[in-house]
C-alpha cells in the first residue's frame, strides 16, 4: 500500500503516512468479492487497446480484476495491453 499524497510505502495497518502525515484510506475492495470486470471485443486495431489501468498500490490493496480481450487483427503500430498496474 502507498500514500496517496507522497507515494511512500505504508504498512497494511497504517492509519497515517509516516512520511507526510496524510490520513490513509484503507482499500475497500479487499475481500469484498467485488472488483473490476473488463470484456473487450475488437475486430481491427490500428491504435491502442488497454484492458485496464490501475494506480500504484492497486494490486497490493486487494484489487480483484478479470480481463477478457478478444482481438482480431492488430495492424502496424497497433498495441494491445491486458493490464497496467502502477503509475
């Protein structure tokens, strides 16, 4: 888990950042059975397709994600990314 203000690494039990004193918002996704579901179908890609982009600490904060991508043709300079975690 990381501080939203200064990006310092925090313990899972932290209530305040030890570096800048900002109050820590505890992740609400962990263990709740909820999360993000992405289902994409693209026939022809000439640009970029990103399934999901999550900020720093999302994975350690208990983010649950399901990403399904059905991509047909990726043309020159096209890109397909399932997930980006971090900043």
